[in-house]
C-alpha cells in the first residue's frame, strides 16, 4: 500500500460510499455542483463521531469525498471479510441457520416469549455477525433456500441476517447492529396471532382480512414491549417496518424523517426477502429483479439513498442468483466483486442442462465469459435438485 505522498505531490480526494465513512476522515466539497450530485455529502470538515456518520446516512446521502492526507485515521475495518473458504463456512452457516430456525419456529408456535433467555438470542445474533465476518457470502447463500412451508419462520431468520449485514455495511456500532438484528428476528412475531387461513389465503383478501394481517405489527409490539430484553430500538423496528417514506405505510402513516434508520433497514430487508420468496399466492422473483424493484421505490418507500446502499451491499446480481453464462454453463452467484459489479464469482454446476463437476469461476478475471441472463422460477427445478442444493438443505430446515 502506498504511503505518504512525495514532497510537492498532492493526493487527490477519494470518492467513497457513505457506508465507508470513518471517524477521523477529512471530508472535502465535491468538485461538481450539488445540482449534478444531490446525493454527495459535501460539508467540509473532520468526521468526529459515529453519530455524525449515522446522521449523514439517515439524511439520504450515498457518497462523499475525503482527503487521505488531511485525515486522522487510526485504523479501518474491512467491510467484507472472506478469510474462511465458502465451502467451509457454509457448513457452519447451515447449522446456525437450522438452530435459529428451529428456535424461532418453536417460539412462535408456543407463543412463550416470556421464557426467552436474552443470552440465547444474543448468541444467535453474535454468531450471525461472526459468520458474516468469516465469509460474508455463506449465510446470504443459505437465505436463498426458499420453500413455501414455514415461510414466516424462515423469513424472520432471513430478515435478521440481512438486517445485521446491512447494519454492518452502514457502519452502525455493535449495540445498534444487535438491536437491529433482534428487531429483524422478531419483526413478524405478531403473525403468530394471525389465523393461518388468513395468513396463507391463496386469493385476494377482503378489507377485514387485510386489517387483520396489518394488525401483526402492533400485536408483536404489544406482546414484546414489557419484556426486559426489549428496548426502544427493537420495538421501533417491529412496530414501524411497514411504514413508508411517502406516508403510505402503516400503522401510523409516518413519513420522511419520522421513520428511524433502524425502521428503514428492517423495512427494506423485509421487502427484499419477501420479493425473492414464493408464497401460496405468488411466485418468487429472481434477486436481480428484486433489486430493480427496490431501486424504483427509492424516495417513495424509503428515504433516498437507502435502497441504493442496500443494492451496493447485495450487488446487481445478488448472492444466490442463478445465471446462465455465455459459455453455455449455469451457475449460482456466490460472491460479489465491488470493483466489477457485473462480474461476480459464480459456482458453475451445470453444462448444457446436465450436471457438471462444480467449480468457481471469477468472471472479473475472465474476459471470455459473461452473464447472459438470469434464470426464472420455472427454470430452476434442475438447479434445486442438484447435489449442491441438496447439501444446503441437509440442515437448513429443508
């Protein structure tokens, strides 16, 4: 890595995502007018606290420029660590997912939240954080195992995983990440009190049934609010994950800055996992189509910039996307390349619709091969029946 500049040499300002802001960075004004760059944070000065970073993110900014020479950084933490090989971490991630899934399923079926030990919950959240640290992609790949049965329990685990990953990506501290993860884990707890025939009705709902479904946010909040391990951040995420930036959400029709950053995080993770999951009344859409929908809803469903940050987290072709490549092979996206978002790493598992000895292909290092298209639900049967997917299903609740 390059050290200090030579005498007389000036280092140019570096453009970064606001998720990469760190205490001690010297922010400089952008070189272009704010009219041409409305989402670039441009107030010059030293970043003095984590609270200042949270305010910048919550204000909808997506990028900033900083001066490396004038900054006072003491250390930096990489956002995505992949020191553990994917295949190795998948085994641990699969076991963690199954244990959390079984715990939440039993909890919601028995409705015995009063008996919850916070140490058990903290253990699950901390293990998710550690898994994401060891290999960012393993748990995200496990979340792509979608089955229509037990959706609410799987969805709760998935939203917790995405919420923790997104919180880390945005630079939230350990306590905030834990609280957001807990809110994700229990965001749909109120659905335990909604009749299954309404929750899983394979038809359009009446207004009365819609109101029953929508009551889950308040029922979850009210059943958890007096427990000793809850706090305002957790309860806010549970109660307000269906609020929308334009005021069209529920239960309180909050708008704009009335919606907390934590509520926004749970909301966008909830929508992303719901879009990519099949239900009795709808088919899943590919992750790449889901991120397009999130982008189109930016500024309406969520504060400008939040969806863009989430898309930077998961990528244009999110982990778990099944793709057909230009060399007539089919594979599963298993790792992003932040410098080449259109060229992720793919685990190739089929060639010309036949099983193939799996191997990793880094598209960023291979100019001859590119992604032709994303496979849709009707084309995935041979993939989900593959040896690789059967391995994932062994303990992940399948």
